[in-house]
C-alpha cells in the first residue's frame, strides 16, 4: 500500500483544491463525524469523483477509529452486492483513507421525512421492495460472517430502483461485543445492554428501518443519562400508526421482539415481503 502525508496541524477540514492524498484532490468536505471526515474528491486514476473517508485530525490518536476505517475499507473492497456501496481501495498508512464509489440519491431518512412533511406515506409496495433489498444485502453480509450493527435510515441511500446500504464502520463478526455499539435509537436491546450478538441484532435493525419507513416515526426515542428506551418498554405495533397489510405489519412487529430468539430470520422476512410484492402485482 502506498504511503502519503497529510497536514494534521490544522483541525479544520481541507478546502476545495487541497490534496487529501496523492492522486485525490478535495472537491468539497461532506461531513465530519465523531472520528471521521468524509470528502468528495477527484480521482486522477479514475478521472471521476469519489467519496473518501479518513480520520478527522482530532481523532488521529484513536487507534480504534483507525482500525474501524481500515476494516471497513477491507470489507467493502472485497465484498460485492448490488445493494451495498462499492469500495475502491484502502490506504492504511500513515493515516487511513478509504475510497469508495459516489452514490447519487438521498438517504432514506431524508426521503421519509419529506413525505411526512407532506402528510404522505411510502406506498406499501415500495416498503416491501425496500425490505426485500435490505434482506438481500444483510443476508449476504451474514454469509460473509459480518454483522452490520448500524442499520438505520441515514445509512440507506435511495437510488431507484436500488436501495444501497452504506457504512460498515461498526461491522463485526458475531460474538461478544461491547455495550452500546450502534446508533442509540436503532440498536437492538442486546446491543444496548452488551453481550453476545447474533444475526438477530441486524434483524432488529431491519425492523426498525421498516417501522420508520412505514410510519415516519422511530420505534424508540433517545433517552438521557445512558438509558435506552428499548430496554424499558416493548415496541408498539406498527399498525398503531398506520393501517397496512397484516402480514407486512406482523413481520415488522416480530423483528422488534425484545427476545432475540423470537425474531424471524432474514430469509423469513425476505419471503414475506416478496410474497406481498407478488400478491400486490396481481392487483394492478
């Protein structure tokens, strides 16, 4: 892997025209997270724009953050699925930089919030297509011994006719994982409490996303003082907020069962939403 140098004296994001690493020039800074900066960059190798994720200057000494970017880059440059963002390359030293494809479209979070503002909802057939594509890519990750652990509306890009899952920053193999890995409102109870995680944690994520996509509401809200609402109450039935096909509503509700072993597996969800798509197509 090639080496590179970055100016780390300044903690401000790089500006347009500055070189991120050799061969990659900043077009604009997209966002800054707790540990990472994300840039839209020009690739001299590809003569095209790409997305670059790197460690933000104030987190350069965070070994866990560095490892997560390297692992995400390794995962996405080796995995290939129509509903998964594509990775191009990972430069690990001295500062990790991961290059991935540019995805057009909007996040599912943005799409659903706009519909809600207009007093509209996502049609059930589109909801089922979303569920089928989510199941497809999550099943593929699980076959590769990976849990995503951060399935949420802002990590899904709507690029019709595709939904693409992004951000494998927290992905890990099943097993003992520290408490609180994930996004607070969307993590499974076992993620919130800590312990052994299985594919059921991602099933909860699928259910949470479908609940939000169906209703415009998160199934659980953020609580203060380190509390998790999903550890304090059960999920409300999705039909509390929207009347919909019984089989679709039932599978979403089952994904959000508190006990991991009571949730359906990914193949069962996929079969349910596929059956609904087939059934609804016959009514057109």
